[in-house]
C-alpha cells in the first residue's frame, strides 16, 4: 500500500533516469561484478554506466539501438551483457543478494522451503525456442520460477511453453540442489502432481489444492508468493513478452530483474 512515507522511501526523482543505480546500490553491486581485463584498451565507460544501460533496457523494454545518447553505445552495452550472461554473472549476483537479504530479514541464508510455479508469455518474431501452451492458449515460452517462502527468486528456467509443468519442474528443483542444498519441501499446484515430480529429488513436494467448493479466484496459501514474484518482474517491460532469441539471454534478463528487486530493497535498509 502506498503511503506518503513509502513514496518518499521509493522516490528516485533525483536520478538522471529512474533505472540508474544510486551510490548505495552501486556499493552493493560493484563487488559482485567481475574485474575488467587487466590488458588491452582502457575502458571508455565505467561498469556502473554499463549496468545502468542494461537496467534501462530491462525496465523500458526498448531495443538496444534505442539507448539514449548519454548512456554507453548499444554495441558496448550488448557486448558486456553477453559476456556477463555467458559467465553467469546475473545468476551469481542474485544468489549473493538473496542470501544477504534473507540474513537482513533475520532468516537463515539458505532456505529450507520453496514454492514453484510457471508463467506463460508470448514471444515475437525474434525467433528462438518456443511452443504452445494449450492450457493458457499462448504460443511462446514458460518461465519456471522456484522462489523462497518470501518470494525471492532461487532458480529461474525459461523453456518452450509446450513443456508441461510436471516435466519442466524436475530439472528446476534438481538444479537448486547445488546452490540451495537445505531445501526440504517445495510447495506446488496440481500441475506438478505425479511420480515424475515426486521422485525427482529427495525434496518433498506438497501439492496445495483448491478447496472443493471454491468458486472464482481465491488466493492460495504458499502459492501466492510466486505469483507475486511474477507480478514484480513484469513491471519490467522487457519481460512483458519474451523477446529474446536465445534461452540464455531470456534467463539472464530474468535474473537481472530478480537482482534489481533485491538491490533496491537491501540498499534502502543500509
């Protein structure tokens, strides 16, 4: 709920663009970026400005070529984005920020429970893997998200929308074992029921079902946090559709959006 106090807390009008990092946010992010190469031509643009440009593209939903002239040129920004994408920088950034934010909230750094769900989104003419989700009547991709019980992203996997939840879920929870080994239970909807999901790992999968007499939309226990996470990242216009030609770029933007949520949250409490 917006109040005068929260509006002041989230106010970013003093910045050049609302997507620019504040000094507090940059101090938080700078140690999480790889060191620039020690050889070759010196950098013409700072890493802070390059990250500002990536977040500008993410939040504004614009093509790289429409970056404003006071930000680094598109060739420079995309080259750094592609390098960080291939190095897994955005995923690693989200992982570190997630543990920092959990500890700030007085919780253990690594979660013991999680929630899983998908979001189906359309793709465009850029191509790349896609499929048809018959349930949602959408041609495009699904975003598989595993979040903690407060809605912080743990693992994000985009894939063609034709992949059923019960088939796409096991790789997600399998991938979480290396980064989050203490997860003991995952909450999911009825789309994940069946032996394939239940036997994927030693993690217990609890199906949160609708009440038998439920009519219309009702917020479901546990499951609502992942729906809220999808609402949070959809504030970034680059994610209203999946416009990326590759799954790797789609994954990088998802982790960048998840990281941006945590960057702003942690910096406000410093």
